[in-house]
C-alpha cells in the first residue's frame, strides 16, 4: 500500500509542477517520476529549513515544492 501512496502523491505533485512551469503535465509516467524525485528533494529542503507538512496534503505539497525545484534546476542545466 505504501508504494501506491508514493505513486499517487508523485503523480499529483509532478502534474501540478508541470502545470505551473509549462502549462501541462509530463504524461503519467513523467509526472510520477518528477513527483517522486520532487518528494525526495522537497523532503530534504523541508528538513533543512525545519518545515513540517504532515498528512496526505502535506506530502503532496512537499513533493510539489521539490518538483518545482527539480524542474527549475533541469531548465537551468538544460537537461
């Protein structure tokens, strides 16, 4: 069940990140990948700045913030 939770949160966060940065998502697999890596980055950043976001919506917000950072970095590095 934990994997399903990670996939759902990743898909939503990746889709929202793509929607904000380019007006559309990255496709379902791309959204999941961006969202999962965004969750890792967002979790690291939130821990670094001692910010806590709990629950389902907190997980989506954390992954969304991380996804935005990931997309921004990939555009800056032209990946």
